[in-house]
């Protein structure tokens, strides 16, 4: 249940060396389902085309569908579009790789001794981690936002200093864009992760099923989502300045 947080913390260790410069480039991340709308560069944009450019995956193994490029306005997602987005985040090949990584990490740390070790133990960790990430995606990107008419995508700020951009990324956990273009409390993230934490009680060992553990799991998911937003915000900078990619 805490694997997503551990993995997100790992990403922060990677991103932190690139975030020291006071003025970052403009950049927002892109969704896979709507990449075509983001290809056109605004006429008044004079920055390097590689600045702010997002990829479908971060570090090659972390799905990045719910992120939108800088200075990009997209039409509202339909309910079908939200479920498509959640599906992309859940079953893309990178999702299986990432699940494998965090499952191995969780088993190595013996996060759930009841699942045991070895190949059979890894399989038990793996399918639970996969259900965690898939149910989390559907609750936060499709089911809850469809009911609350919220936009589950992350609209990167992409300009300003490190602290401004970090503050913006943190705020997106509790605030989000609505389908009508306004801003509202982020029920999708807060309630959606709570539903995922509750659902996990159905398939984790009985020893892990308690109100306290569910609350800890929910808090861990919120913290992981917060860190993920920060990594998303600076991912264009990491690509350009660390990996020298355009």
C-alpha cells in the first residue's frame, strides 16, 4: 500500500539536482489521448520548441498521460475521455514495468511479510501493486472526476522560479480545473485516493485491514500524488538539462 510513495520519493532524489536554478523554462505536460491538440505552437511563442515539451512516459517507465504541455488549453474531457485516460495510465507497457519495479522494492523491504518471498511471493506483491495503481487511476482520473465534473489532467505552470513552480505543483493536489474551466476543490484526488485505500482492504492480508492502516494508506497516496506533481512540473527541465533531449 505504501509502494507508490516509496517510488515517488525515489523520483524526487533524481529530480532534485535539476531544480536549483531560479528561473525555469516554460513547460507543461501532454496527455497521450490528446497529443494532436498540443502539437501546434502558439504564434507568439518564441522559446525553443524543446522547452516545456513533455513525453508520454517519465524516465521511460512512469506513465505520464495526465500531464498537459505549458501554455496549452485543451477542450474538456468527456466521460469517455476520462476513462480512456485512466486506461492509458493503467495498461500502457510502462505501467507493467513500473509495477514490477515497485513490487520488487516492496518485497525487498518485506513490506508485507505475509506475502512471503521468492517467485511466488513476488507474484503476490505484483498483482496487488498492479490493482493498486489501476484502481487508483480509475478512481482519480475517471470515476470521481466524471461525477464531480473535474478535469483530472495536470496543467503544468512551466514558468517562474523553483519555489513558485513547486508551490503550484503542491497546490494541484487540493485544487483542480473543472470541466467548465473554473477551479474547485480536488475531490478527484482526495476522495479518489480514499476509495482506492478502502478497496485495497479487500485483497491485502487481514493483518493490514484496519481503519488506522487504511488512513495511513490514504495519506501515503496523497503524499505520493504530491511528489508526482512536482516531478511532472520539472520533467521538461530534466529532459533538456540532464538527458539533453529535445
